C-alpha cells in the first residue's frame, strides 16, 4: 500500500467523524436555542403576571378602600380631639 492510500484510509474516518460531530453540535445548538426561547417566553409571562399582581395589590391597599372598609364593616371612626392621648417615652 502506497503512502497516498494510507493517508486516504486514515483521513476518511476522521472526515466522517468530523461531519457527524458537526451535525450533532448543530442539533444541540438548535435544542438549546429552543429552550432559550421557551425560557424567554416564560419570563415574559411572569413579568406580565407580576405587573398584574402589583396593580391588584395597589388596588386592594388603596387608602380610600381601606378607610371605606374600616368605616362600613368595622364601624371605625376618626377619634375626637378629647379622645386622643399622647404617650411620652423617656
């Protein structure tokens, strides 16, 4: 067997292995990119939910709403000046 035949016999499996590796790496790259896109979609959905929850919290904790519930449901009223006591701490 001459030198060129030996080189070809040696290089053909290496070229095939290299081609298989390129295909595998490209496949892994596409899978990871798909996972990244899904993660970005999940992040966007969570940000939307977070904004909605903040808006809901602001609505439920508005001072007017709290005062209205305190007056109507709990029967609370603003104390008069003679009902107010000040405590002095030394």
